[in-house]
């Protein structure tokens, strides 16, 4: 099982890491309560976007308006209130709700008012159960309290000053249960329908077809909110003016239809602005404006209507998910955000020539736009799904989902960037940074195949390194190579060369691939000169470490080659192939230590900047005509680099030294050993007198005989033929590519006068 699961997890590792981590972070952030205000704002917006509710005929409000205050004063006298109640009773409403505090007599008519209270069993008064810092509790009308016809008019304000919750019941200071104003009126209205409040097994309130679970502290967008009493979310019908309102004066002067209040709930309350019985609801905020607040009596009307609608039609009350389900919701959108970024982490592989011409910046931009578009669509999905659920009376947190989507996308992007950086740093040890960037960032980076392009190829190789390595321990060989390659890599990078391959002590560098520049040939020559100059510094380090000195030959050629990813889908390599690459290799093999040889094509590219020590033509394997080679002495322009003059004065050997030599091809001798004489020597160059002519730039193996004893000098000696002797007697010049210490000592002693 794990064997099958492991590759799947690895393939989707970015999603597997980013999604749960982001979800956990968002859940923790949500639990801090920092998202509560944003979630309320989204919740309010859903209310404002919801289609208008149909008109309801169950509730009518008798509002105390500003003209009423001017006509009857404030508070309304007991006589005026008595007259108002009698007028309403004549229309036989199902319930009358008096949303006015009336715990003491007001002016005249109190006895008549008490009588109305006693003779109106469907009249419900109010009290304020819970006091605040600005106002204490308010007692109910004594007579109605005695008759048990009282309820609580308390409202709950959220931290932003809005009402989103309503109370069905709460406990007073004596720990006695007091039913909410809206709940009491709804129960009275439902009695003729033979619908009575019940408790379910979970002790939830049931009214007819609907069950009203109480709001918990962390439901919906709330976090650790005070959930005292029996609270539910208020399903507002709309903003201010959602219910029919008639004034006190209209009722008292009989300016309303005689059956307007029949069989309805009549709620009496203040709607005049000067009475300041107003609250903000989700409908009181619009874009760039704040609408007038809603009267308290209308808040109660909304909750009452909600209870009636649910009880009679089975409409589901506003509900919230359980916390585990919310966590899954958050995790799900974290997965979506991570997935959308992760699946598009690789730029598309170019399929056509026009695609291959697409720049890295354009590709990155298009990829970013695709990711942004997909995330935008996913964000729209969050909003759409949440809104549709809200229409079905489910409040689903939307802000954590958006944070999960965006956070997971950012986390995945960060992971991809960090992974790319690790890959870049790792593979930059084996490939150049430019090739790594080509592989990681460009559309054609991973495409197998190549293209024909003009490039300059530089190939370098240490002379006699095989013989040197045989004299050292493995640890010393590795140290020697590391010092050499470290310095060479630094020089090559300075000139924007791309190290295509390192084979032992040989280095293949491309100029013009993957990025082509107008000065590729010039930079290649400047790089080669700088590499030769750097050998001096390397040899100084080697001397301090008791390591042998090194010599390097370099060959450069310019021409068309096929460059690209060569190989299979499982293993590929960015490289260059073609006859011009082969020619560069042949030129390198013709060079001697300290020498930079370039082809005629390269010379033509950079001729005005070059100083040349010499030029010659050589026969090169695989080419039918001789190849003209130029030995670089330096390069001017912005580079200003030069090599020391290689020409040295050869000193006659006294006596001359007998030698035997043979051509070698690789490590194999070609033909028989031939006898000759070493007649002149200086440093690493010598003149050989021999009747057998030798072609230029061929490698030979030599053995020296002690001119005094006739014995063979120990140690392997290798050299390259660098020219024909100008003396009368036939012979040629050689440059030692490997000279044993004993042979070097002998030759130096024989040159001393």
C-alpha cells in the first residue's frame, strides 16, 4: 500500500505540504477572532444581494411617529394608550404586542388602562431583563406581569453595533425563564393553528414544522461569542420599511380600514427618530453609504415573521455548519488553491517554431495570468457556492475559505520557488546557471531535440595529467583537480561561458548556447587567455601544497552546430554536436601547454582585436583539407589580456643526448621506436635531430639515454611536435607535455656552460 501511495504523494508533494499547513494556519487565525468582522461584512452582503422577500400580511406595526408626538406628546398618556388599545381590539387581532416600557402610570387614565390590560388576554407587554452600563433593567407593567402576559424586549448587539441575533428566551436576575417578545407573539398567533412550542430530545425549540437549534459560541462567523439565553440568527426580510406601518393618529381617528388588523399580529412601538429606538442591521450598509437604521419594533417584527414562516411553511431557519465541517471546508479550498498552482508549475512545452520563439518573460507572464485567472475563478466559486448555500439558509464562513485559497496558492508558490532554488543550486554544480535557467524557466527547456545555431566552442585539457596522476595518491589527485576546476569555473563564469561538460581534466565550454550574443567568439578567446593566466595562480597554490605544476592547452572553433536537449525522455543532456565541435576537439589536441589555438573562422570573427604569435596549417583527422590555426598572443578592446611570448632561446646540450621516440595516438604507440638525438633544450622545449620528418602537432613518446653511461633515464616522457628544425641537418622542435624530474635535471645540467 505504502509503495503505491509514496509516488503519488511525491508527485503531489506541494499540495500535500501546502494545503494542510495553510488550512491549519487559517483555522488558528479564525479561532483568534480576527476574521470575525470581515465575516460579518460578507454575511451582511449576502442579505443585501438576496432577492426581496414577498409581502407578509401577518404583522402590522402601529408606529409612534413624529406627528404623533406633536399631537399626543411623549410618553403617551395612559388615557391615549387606553384609547389606542381599545381601537385595536375592535379589529380582533390575534395578538397585540406593546413594545413600550409601562412600569409606572403616565398622566391620567391609569385605571382605565389597567382595565384594558386585564380584559385583553392576547396583549403582551415587555420588560428589559438585562441592564447595561448606560441603562438598567426595566420592570414590566405590574398588571400584565401578574397575568403572565409579559416578555423580554432585549436585543443583542454585535461588536460592530449591528443586530444579527435574536432571543427566544433568557433568564432574569432571579434565574427565571423569560420568553422573548417575538417568540411570545408568534406562539399566540399559532394557537388557532393548534401549533404549540415543543422541545425536541436535544432540547431544541420546535414550532410546527421547524426546529430552531440555539446559536453556539463559534457558529458561523462568530468566535467565542456570548451565547447566553436561547439565541438564533435573525432572518431579516429586508431593510427599514419591510412591514406595513400605520400611525397612532391614523388608528385613533379611524383612518384605517376596519379589518386591517383582523387576525394579524399588531405591534405597537416607536418609529419616530427623536425617540432613538433604532438599530443597525445587515441591510443598513450599502456601498459607500449608510442607510437609516431600523426601528426596534421592526427588529422584533422580523424575528416574529421568521418564526411564523418557519412554523407554517417549514422554511429552514438560518443554520450554520459544525466546526469539523467548517474545517473540512477550509481544508478543501486550501487543496484547491495549492492544486491550481502546483499543476501549472511547469511552463508549457513549445510545440511549434512560433512557440519556441516565445521569450521566458512572456511565458512567465502567461503562466502567471493563467494561475491568476484560475484562482480568480476559484474565488468566484467560493462566493457563488456560499451565496447559493445562503439562499438555502446556510451561513458558511467565506473569509477563511478565501484566505485558505490564497494562502495555499502563496505557500505552494513559495515552495515551488524554494524547490527551484534548491534545484538551481544543486544542478548549478553540474551545469551552468544559464542552462539550469533554460531548463527551469523557458518553454523549450525540457523539450527533446535541438536547433542549428552558430556557436563558439572552447575545449581545454591539461597536458600530461595522466602521467602526473600516476605519481600521486588518489587524495592528491582529487585536491589537484578541485583546485584547478574551481578556478577555471570561476573564470569561465566571468565570461558567461556555459560549461557543457567536464571530463576528468578536460573542459568543454559553449559560447552562444543556450543564449546567443554578438560577442561570443571574442568572449571565448578572452576567457581562454584568462584561463591560461589563471594557471599561474593555480601553480603557486600547488607549490605551497607540494603538488606538481600544471599546463593546459586550449582549442577554439566557431561554426554551426546542433544544440539542444539530446537523449531520451528518461535521461537527456543539453549539449552541442556536429563537425564544428569535433574540429574544436582536434584543435585542442594540437595545442601545447600555455597555448591558445583558434580556427580561421574564430580568427575572422575577432581579427581586429587579436594579436597573434604564429599561424600554421595542419592536417586534421576527419577533414579533407588542411586547417589553418592561429596561436593567440592576446586580445584587446574591452578585455586587454595578453599571454607571455612562448618563444625561447634553445641552449645546445653538451654532450647531445641520445633518444628513442615513436608517435602515439591516445595511449597507443604508432609504429616502431626510432633513434634520434636531442641537441638543444630550454624549459620545456627542445630540438630533435632526426632523419625522419614528423608532422606538426603530433604527440610522441620518448625515452632518454644517459650520454655518459648509456642507460635509460627513468620516467615517462611525452612531447608534441611544434615545428620543423631550421638547421641544416633534418629535425624538428618539440614541447614536452610530461617531463620526469630525473630527465629534467639531466637536461638542465647538460645546458650549463
